[in-house]
């Protein structure tokens, strides 16, 4: 190797090395350690003794009713993100792009405003709004003329995800709106004008012109929504009260947290929690692969 090439190689490692080391210690090492830990019976109460037990933790997890309950709630969150936040954000971005509202800057700022607030603060806000005797309950009392009326959706296992879904849409729709708006502004306006000259209405322009062009952006947004939904923790944790209400609204990250850091009666809680965290990753990858396949299956063929 020539002297110049060696110097360039050292320069390359000088720039890449610090970032690579940080990635290995902060990202790669915890991931590898989590996978290894899930195949052991590591017991923190015994001074770190462990034995290799294979898939035992995963077998226990698949037989745990709480895991399936948390998975069901997580899939509801994924559905709300993919079929709620993204479509609404797309439509709002199209409305702004086509200048269908007055004061578009103010409109965009108001929709995007929740992104500037702490998720914990937002969760506490909606927790107060959805309380049994909170502002919504007081509104129901006024409408029904019943001083004893209460907002009970957050108290029932079958309905607790409805208020949470509403809060999720309110928080994250603005994020996807900005993504779609940025990509809409890259589209050649002559294509839209040509469609309008041919007699296309605004809904037809949206479905026949805009949606096919931004199919790649829709896929990327779906991947972000799936990944964010399956690792989401703060909002649901802060919107629910510890105990029955949080158990009713339990999702996989909360299940993992309670198992690994609060279930002191479980001697293998760290290993079991690692198995749950790995299951979250596997489920995320599977859903992303499915969404990618669906996108390719229904996207229009590309011209050669």
C-alpha cells in the first residue's frame, strides 16, 4: 500500500472510528447482549449466575395471556398509526398543497404543534381530559343533563384503547403531514394542471395522480409508523394509572418494562424481559416486510 493510501486510510478511520465505536457500545452490544440474555436463566438475585436454557423464555412468553393481550393492543396502535395518522396526514398535506384553506401557515402550525410538546406532558393532559370526572365527563353531564354521568371508556378493558387511539392521532398526524407536504412540493405542477384540464376533480387528482407518485413516501411513513408503534411507551404509560387501568391498556413495551424491572417475584425477570424485547423486534421486522410486500403488490408498474 502506498504511503498516500495509508494516510487516507488513517484519515478515514479517524472520521469513522469514533462513530463506529459509539454504535458498537451503545447499539450493537446491547442488542447482542439482549439476544444472548433471552437464552439464559440469568437471575440477578443470585449474583449473576446463569445457565443456557434455549428457547424456554420464549415458550413461557407464548403461553402468557398478558403477552397476547399486550400484542393485541399493540396491533391496535399499529392499525391506528397506519390507517389513521398516515391517511389523515396525507389528506391534510394535500389540502395545504392545493391551498384549500385560508391561513395555511397557521393551519400547518396548529396541526404540527403537538410535536413540540413532551409526550409525557401530552399523556398527562389527555389523562386528565379522559378522567371519569374530567372535562369530557362534565361535557357529557351538561349534554345529558345528568350530574352523575361519567366518561368510562378509560375504565373498561374493551374500550380503553379508543381514547388512546384518539390521542395518538392528535399527536402524530402533524408529523406525517409535514413529510407528505415536503414531498408534494417536489411534484411538477404541470401534471396536476394537465389532469384538471382533462376534467379530473380534486378527489380524482388525489387518488389517480398524487397517491401513485408518493407511493414510496407512503411506504416509508408506514415503516416509521410500525416501528414507532411497537416501541411506543411514554404516551400510554403516562395516560394510564398504575394497576388495572394500565394492565387493560398494556402494550408490549410496558409489558417488558413491568416484567424486567417491577416483577421482583420472577427470578428470571431480566431474561424474560429480554425475550419480550426481542419479540418486539421480530414482530416489527415481520410487519415491515408485509407492508413492503403490499406496497410492491399494489403499486403501479414502473415504465422502462
